[in-house]
């Protein structure tokens, strides 16, 4: 039995799409367990380049079953657009299943995401405006509508009526906006239901049976650990947990069933949206990394903030996830740099600390303590074995492993599947 969770170990955008795509070849099931279409996974395969937002990356393999788990929030319009796009490019989506327990993103969630961000003014989170936060808010406050509710039109209308009654009062009285029409949303979502009905299922049964048959299962993370509502830079976080523990919860598995937790680290640091980022580089080096790595958001196109690898945050990420091994991605992006820095501690007031503080005011005051290493100034994109990397690149990776406290099973040196050094198989 192998149940592997792939976890974004920093602020998201670590290059999970490529790693999941590679591992998906060996998996029978690929399961998304958190987030929604705020995620953007870029996959480059023989069919071309794909930017997936909701569909699990296993969709490209004919023998693999893709599952959108109960922990995901689903915008059915976006999902159907994505399925149509995939079909149009020759990808079969008939093996995609959506948990009946997953929550729906409704038009008012998207509206409120924008209105709430506006109301935050200078304290805006910089959300992706996809309605993610408001949809999870409704889930927790028990006013959400689930994918399975679409199967019972009467129940769906009843729940939508109750939700809209309340949402429209806020829209009109707090935000001075026009109310939303019950019939318009009902008809729109019934149209989606007609198309999605054959994909909706109790996916926990499917996964339990797969595990009983010893079939390999891949749990595909979205976002990253530092965007976790508990362990991330709260409130500058997303609204569902990207952690390994939630991989079980969001897929409907028991924690004892996980056999490998793979943490994905970029060989440097990036972040989109607001919130503290101690190693951010606002200079020419940051810009050089952004341009060379084409570090722009998959979903929003926003330039990503770039900086040196933060080993304090990385150790913390390992502590709250217990990675079995890690993947180091985008090593080739650093190829041209003459010297590299790794943050090994923070200066906070007059002290040096080696932990990631919980509070924003403390994190904002943290100044990185750097260790410097020589660069390699050679191309690494052709390396297929660790020994083929230039000496300084090998030492850089070894130092990251040492600082994180976990061995690197995979090293990625380019966008295509082949541009990967596999040191140890996770399946
Ligand atoms: P939300 O998830 O749209 O509510 O956005 C909350 C925060 O998470 C913002 O800072 C977003 O930029 C960030 N975020 C959400 N999804 C991703 C992702 O897939 N990659 C990187 N950052 C993300």
C-alpha cells in the first residue's frame, strides 16, 4: 500500500504541479484535498502546457482516477470550463469524481471576497478573489451548500433560499448593492448539476476500497504551509489547511494510512499577496530571480515576491508536517547567480531566534541572518543524476537538506518531467 501526500512546504507555487504530474503516472488515484480554484498548477507534458486550477493533475493518465475531495471548495462553472478545455485538447475527463461532501462556491462568495477585501483597505489580504474565504466561512458557520445538495433540486432550492435571504440583507444593507436573484442562481446551478451529476460520488468509499486493494493513492496539496490558517502568517493566509494532517481530513482517510509525506520546497522563496516575508529581495537580485524563474502567479498573473531560501521557515514547515522526504525544485533558476544566501536565523530586536514566530508584528520585525554559499554559474537543466550537478550546486542542496532536517528524494532542474533527479522513489 502507498498513500503519498504532496505538500507545498512554503507559500505555495513550489512547483507541485510538475512533481504531482510525475508521480501521478504511478498512482491509481490522485486526490485534491484542500483549497479551490485559487490554486494554479502548471503541468508541462507531451500534450503541451496546462494550467490546472481544480482538476487533479492525474487527469492526463488514462489509467488514473482523479478525485476532488470533501476538503475542497468547488466553483462548478470553473470546473466545467476546465473540463471543456481539457476535452478540447484531447484529455478524457470521464474518470473525474467530486465528493458529495465538498462545498460549492456560489456567486455571492465571489462578490463578498471582493467586498471584504475592499473593506479591509490597507489591511487587505491580497486574496485571489475566487470566493474561497467566504465559501469556507459558510462551511464552518453551517450555512454552506454542498456538491451533493445539487442532486436534490428541492433541497438545493431550500438551502439557496435560506442563504440568499441572509446574503441579500448584507449586500443591500451593509454594502449598498443590488440583491442577487434566487431564480438566476438556481437555474445556473441546476445547469451545472445536469452536467456534473455523473461525476458526483461518495469518494471516501472509492478511496477506502482502493487502499484495501493496495492501489497507490496520491494526495495532491494546494497552496503552501505558510498559508495555513493555524501555522501560516495569519491573517495573511488562505482559508483551508494545506498541511499533511489535512490531506487525510480533506480526502476522508485516516492518518495511519499515509505512507509518505513529500514536502515540496522551491530552492528559493516566493510569495504572492500581502503579509510578512523575511527574506524578500526588493533589489536587482530579486528581479533577476523573478525574470529567470518567470515568477508570476498562475491564477492572477501577479508578480511573485522573490527572496532567498528561508531555512527557519523550512524547519518549521518540517516540524508541523513530519516530511518523510522533500523535493527541491527550480534549482536551475539559481544557475546564473555568483553567490547564494540561505537564511539560518532571524534577528528579532536584540536577539537571534531560530523559530518562526506566530505573530505578525514579530515576524515583520525579523531580519534574516544569512549564510553565504558560492553559486555555480553553469547550467543544471541537463543533470539527471545528483553527481552530474556542479559541486557548489550539490553543496547547496546538501546544506538545504541539513537545515531542513530531511533528505531530498527529488531535485527538479527544469519544467519538463525528464528534468528531474530522482534519488529515491516515493511510491
Ligand atoms: P485566497 O486563498 O484567495 O483567500 O487568498 C489568500 C492568500 O493566499 C493570498 O495571499 C493569496 O495570494 C494566497 N494564495 C491562495 N492560493 C494560492 C496559491 O495557489 N499559490 C500561492 N498563493 C496562494
